């Protein structure tokens, strides 16, 4: 049994102890080689049609080299626009954010509909801003709304339509509605690889364009992936095979909560990217992996259904990451190789679990609910009670602490709690402190997601994965709203409709949902944290 699998500077430690049998079966069936050759039959006949057009990620890094001259030219042409803003959701933003954060380049990511967060971004050095608008489908409502807001701001600042268009770079699939809108704006258009699904698109234009404009040498990422590629087809010295077998075997054995822990060795935010990849790829048909992003190796998480995986950059092979916290599996190596390793491993894990990891999950129910609410108005709801700056909905208790305790009990003995915060992830960042507090109290996995960002990530698992979740939704009053130009709604109304639509989708599935509405965000967050801490006394 191998303790470490390594290739091209990428090492996976501990996986064979968990996935040896699954790995042997994959090798016996020739799966690594078939996947490296893009065989669409690996996940059964029902998945074959989709797989035929979704396996481009295996070598998309090679085709992405064609972008390098264009990106160099763009950087030179837009040298005076030195503030880069990325408007994108899910697979259109996570990878670029990881790349920029890891390599220390400034990139403002707007994967939100919060009017305060968007308004502050627009007000910051507008004249020096280039906006990368990324959407595979070209119809993502959050992304289109931010595009409209920035275009309106440039025009209001006195720019001509042609001058405003220069401030936009559009990344989308060929033939999408956004491509047409971009050409009408006079924006630069970069077409993405159409045979790569969004969550697998790290090394396509979606990840590379904003990172390159922010000053990253993206060719290095492509080199790292290329160096790893030959190992992926082999049965030995294949870290992606070891990781995929371990993830799949753990899930089928009941360890289906995957704790993702940064180990502090140089890669920042990869856990958020992997969270979307795992949840959207496997959370379907009542099964799948629930990724749980932890703040540090010492953050609380318990349960015999948890597999702990650390992620990082330059940890020596065989060392123990996290200051002495020994994980079940450790994945270390350069970022470009990390992307390809996790994508390949996720596809293999899908084979082990028995689901299609490439199929595009339906997001229509929450979106349809949202559209109806925007048209008809929000549902009439009466709070169960009000405590200070917090209105509490959906509980039979009479105190905020009691409502939190009740939702934690819903996660016993084998479930999880998902905290979903439709707030400003910068101005209201303290709200995230509730996750480790609740995890320590419940001794169950607790996730935290910023809405609507998580709607393009773990939300799919919430609805189509195992029906074991208990949900705490947090919304907040909007003091200064922001119009969406050309639309009949504001960002505040859009944010509220997204929260209500998601809530309705969960309730219809019989999931327990408690909503906390903060009539004053700052005071309400303090109350929330105090109430959570009081449960431990």
C-alpha cells in the first residue's frame, strides 16, 4: 500500500489507505487511460451524450495556450485600466479568484447581488476599472445585472458608449446571448471552450482571462497541468487516481462529508473552488459528497462520516500539515496541477459512486421561484418572533438561542447544517464566525455559504443530494438600494427574491428551514454570535 502518490510536483498522501480496493477496480477496468482519452461511456449509457461534449477539460490547457498572445495584447492595450473587476458566478469566478489570491494579484470579484457590496465596488476608481463579465450560458442574472450597473455607471460618468465598451472584456461560450450583447457594446470578446462545463473550467478563458489581466503569468499554470497530464493515464504514480479512488470509496462507505482544510502552504481559496466542483458534480440522485470548507486545520468538525482532506502548495511529501493535525488525505502541489488533479479525481469518484459527474445540474426551480417573486412580489410572511434586531421565521421556539438549538438538533445523528447568508461578504464578514461556533456545539458538519454565490455551488447538493440537511438562512435589511438599469427591479429586490426562491425550493422538499432577518445587520450579527455562544454555556 502506497502512503504517497506523486507526479509532476503534485503529491497525494494517505489516499491508498482508504481507496485501495476502489483504485484496484479502476485500474482493472482501464478507467484512468479511458478517461485520459475522453471515453464518454465511463458513467453509463444515460450519461454518454453529455459526456461526449463535456470532457474537453482533460486537455483544455493545451488549447488555452492559444489565448496567451491575446492576453498579452489585452494587458498592453488596457494598461491604463489597472483595477480588474470580475463579474461571474460559480465556475465563472471561483478559479480566477483562487489564482489571483494565491499569486498575490488584486482582483475584485462580484459574485453577489448585494447592493452595498456592488455599490462600493462601482464607486472605487471607476475610471481605472476594466470589468471582466464571465458567463458560460450568457444568461446568468447576477452577472448580467452587474454588467448593466457598470455600463450605466460608465455612461453616467460621461463616457461615450464606445468609451464605455472599452472598459469591458466579455468571456462566454460561442453563440451565447452575452456574445451578442458584448459586440453591441463594443467590448472585447474572448470565447471559452464550449466542451468544458463551468465547474471544470479553471484552465479555460474563465479562469485565465481575469487572472492575466490582474497580472498573473497564466502560462505557468498551463505548464504545471501539462507536466501532470501523462501521469493521469497510468495505474501507478497517479495522484489523481489515488485521490479519486479515496473520495469515491469514502463516500460509498458512508464518509460522505469531505472536510476541505487549507494547510497554510501557499494556496489560498482552493477549498472554495473544490467545494463547487465536488458538490455540483456528485450531489444528485440522493447521494454525493458534501464539501465542508474549514477555516483552519484546528477548526471543529466531528463525525464518523467525515473525511478530512488538506490542500496546499509546497508541503514536503510525507510531512504532516496543519501544525500537527493529521488529515485522512493531504493534497499538495502547484496550482495548475491541483486544478487538473481535482477535476480528474472528481470524474473518477463519480464512477466509483455510480453517478454522472459531468452532467449539468438543473438550477431552474430556485430561478423560476425567483422570477415569479420578482414579478408578483415577495411572499407575505409573519415572523415567529422578534428579538432585538433579528426577526425569526419558521420555528416553534421563542428565543434566538432556542431557534439555533432547534436547527442543530435537526442535524442529528447523521445530517448537516447549512448556513446560507444573503449578505455582503465583506461588510458583513463577521457573520461567517457562526459556522465554527455551531460546528463545535452540534458535533456535526456545518457549512457556510454567501448567497447567491452558493446557489452555483453547494445549493445543488442541498436539493438533490441526501435529504439530511437542516438550513439556517440569514437575510438583511437594505439601507441603500441600487437600481439594475433596464430592469424593473433593484439589486435589493433581486437579492431578496433569490433568498425567498431558494427557501421555497427547500421547503417543498421537506427540508427544515429557519430564517433570520437582520433589521440592522451589524447589531443582528452581534446578536446571532452571542446567541450561538450562549448555547455552549
